[in-house]
C-alpha cells in the first residue's frame, strides 16, 4: 500500500514526500511539472535514500491517471496539485477552474472507482475571504475574492457533497495560512517561476541580489506598524500536520476541516527585520500602495488541529527565515542548474 502524492514535485508536496518517506510510508508522486522541476524528485530521493515511482502526468489526463491507479495499490491520497497564483487566476480564470476543479474531479472519480477513499486536501486560508475578526477559526464564514480562492472554495464544497453522497469517504480539508521556510538541509525549497508573488521568496531574491528592493504593499493598515499581518508557518510544521491528518483519517470517517497555522500574526516589517537580523543581511525596501485584494490581518486559531490531531506548529520565525535563506543561498537558481559554457 502506498500514498499517492499529487503535486509532489512542488514546494509543499516535496516536503510532504520527504516526511512521508522518513516516517516509513511508500509513496507514488504524480505531477505534470507545470510549476516544478524534476530535480526536486531527485532531491527527495537523495534526502531520504529511498526510491519511489514518479509519473509526469496531468490530473486532467484521466486515462493516464487511471492506469496509475490500476498499477498501484493506494491507501490514501495527499492532493497538492493545483495552480496557485492569485494574480494569474484573475487573468486566466478558465485555466484555473479547469485545472484545479476538473483535475480534482478526475482524481476523486478515480479514487472512488478504485475504492481509495481517504483524501488529504490542500485548502487555503483564502477561503475566509475578508474575515471580520482574528484569530480565524474553522467556523468562520467562507467567501472568495479571486478565482484561485473560488477554486479552493468550490473544491471544498465538492468534497463535502461527495461525502454526503457516500459516507465511507474520509477527507481532511487543511486550510494553510502562509507557508514559508524550507527543509533544513537546503536541498528542497520554494522555487517560484519568474517574479515571486509571495513575500518570502521575494525577500530571499532581494537578499541574494537578484532583485533590487522589496516593495512593501501598504504601511497604512491598522496594525502595530502599519504593514500587513500574516500567520507565517514553517513548511516542515505544515507537512507534519498532513501526517497527523492521515493518522486521524485512519481512525475516523467523515469530512473534517483544520486550520494549519501557528496562531501568531507577524507583520511584513516583522518578517523583514527577523530575516535581516538572523541572516545578517539587510533587505532594501520601499513602501508602496496597498496591493488590491489584500487584507490587513490574517492569522489562525489552530486550537482544533491541536485538540483533534495532536498537532501544533513548533518552529519560530527565526527558523523560517534561516531555512529560507539557506535554500536560496545554496540554490541561487532554484532547481535550474547553471550550465557552464567553456570558451
Ligand atoms: P506548487 O506550485 O509548488 O506545487 C503544486 C504542484 O502541482 C506543482 O508541482 C505543479 O506542477 C503541480 N500541478 C499543478 N497542476 C497540475 C495538474 N493538473 N496535474 C498534475 N500536477 C499539477 O505549490 P505549493 O505551494 O506546493 O502548493 C501546493 C498546494 O497547496 C496547492 O494546491 C496550493 O493551492 C495549496 N496552497 C499553497 C499555499 C502556499 O502559500 N504555498 C497556501 C495555501 C494553499
Ligand atoms: C503576505 C504579505 C502582502 C509580497 C497568498 C495567497 C493565499 C495563500 C498564501 C495559497 C501581504 C505583503 C507580499 C511583496 C509585500 N496562497 N507583500 N510585498 O497574500 O497573505 O497569501 O499566499 O493559497 O491564498 O493570497 O501572501 O506572501 O503574497 O503576502 O509587501 O512583494 O506580504 O501585501 O501583506 P498572502 P503573500
């Protein structure tokens, strides 16, 4: 029996793969490499000393995915595969709806066909839209402010309907807050294509000299220093939550939702200052206008995950900053190998 990890070549999926292998699970990774690099698969093997099958397969290719289900005996699926860039989702919404929703429907349909009914799904704190207050718990009203967020909301609804139709499903909807950091080895990490959308990869690219300075989007929010506040969570803590969720599903039928966050909010300036101090690296920045769609403050109430899963985040902001920087310095071009041309 093995765990199917969709999107396992990506940022969070590759860290989950390492954690699963380290814990003794067998895994199979499916990824179309649309936002990742095969090198991450090599690194997961290198870090764990374990082999596993990898399929470059698109979840939209139902026939190929079906063949993978026929060739393996899966006990559960961790479903990370999806497109995740908020701005891009506004520009090309149909691609986001098609990829994220149709991909998930194909996956669930094949899971049902092959009687694999245990699913851990990557949802997002984005499903809370503009929350009225913080900390945010799982019972807060749901809404979305962009097509990406709507795909997460729609998939959550689809999975709830799926459970209503067949109560033998076991589903965990994990709502991530702001994952940052990297494996402490510096061998795997976040590898954004082009200009990073998210704060931490932008900071590390400024620190290494790839970008001139960070634009801080707004310093007039009602927060302790005027900049946006988020619940940054170390990716290793995050993936440990997935293993706890898997164990929970072994014992419990049903569909359950869990916030995966630390419960503490730090501002953009807090993160810049922590990064600069722990890594002795100044981050040039300038204040610019707010980014449309951003909210002032977002952090989790993670009590449910602690009570029900026995999980809580352990790593602090300094570790997140240290590990993000190690990944960036050890891999200045991410997974792209620099080709040395001799003259
Ligand atoms: P990522 O882009 O690094 O990883 C996603 C992987 O899925 C990529 O390797 C990509 O190639 C693959 N993929 C996309 N569409 C596919 C398809 N149709 N078929 C097969 N593979 C496909 O992103 P990540 O940061 O690792 O995020 C993983 C999941 O967590 C995503 O679903 C994302 O929406 C969700 N999430 C991420 C964050 C975050 O801040 N990183 C926050 C909340 C939720
Ligand atoms: C964090 C803070 C920005 C970049 C996004 C998605 C969300 C989830 C996580 C997937 C904000 C500020 C950022 C920059 C800045 N992803 N910032 N300069 O917006 O909280 O959440 O990623 O589900 O759905 O929306 O994360 O890292 O983009 O921004 O000042 O160059 O950093 O304004 O306050 P966000 P982020």
